[in-house]
C-alpha cells in the first residue's frame, strides 16, 4: 500500500468531531497531520526531530501559510480527502511530512504515531496515539 492520496478540497470534519485552532508555523495543506510546537502547528515528520515532529495532535481541515490560522481536528470522524481501506490502521508516513499511510508501510527507525482507522472508503475515525518510540 502507499500513502493516502489526499485531495485537500475534499477534507471535511465529521460528526462527532473535536476541533482546535492554532497559527501555522509553516505552510500547511488540508489533510496533513500536524504537530504543535511553541503554539504553532507544523506538518508531522516521523523521521526527524527525535520524535518531537511525530507527536501528532490532529489533521488540518484547512490550509494556510505560516502565520495563518489553521483549524485541525483531534478526534472523531473525518473525511480524509483520499481513499482509505475499511478496517486498516493508518499512521504517519515516512515519505513526506504530514502524510499518512497504512501501518504496514512503517520503516525501521520511524517514530510510530497511529492516526486512526478506516471506517469507510473515504473516512477515518481519529484515534491519535503517539508512541514516542522508533520502529525496530
């Protein structure tokens, strides 16, 4: 399997959902997994930062440049804007910052952060779990 091919215009909060706002610390695209640092959000990256960049707090519902307000979803159902597989668990991808992929695609030394589980062909149930450990 590969990274979820997210179409930013198709990303939408579900019901129920928990939303938070923060300023972007870098350019963010709707559908990207984000982490919080010094009050701003950045795209997650499980391959760098000693795991701090893998400490996902949610999925961006809108995009914006650095300094713009980003709304991100931390829990609940989300239309992720790309195809997912029912019953498959998704985590941060090692291929590019902010992307998600099936857990089967984890690489050695990636910091493991579970994002959610596919509940339809287009939606995830967010269940963010930051492992803070590298895959062996």
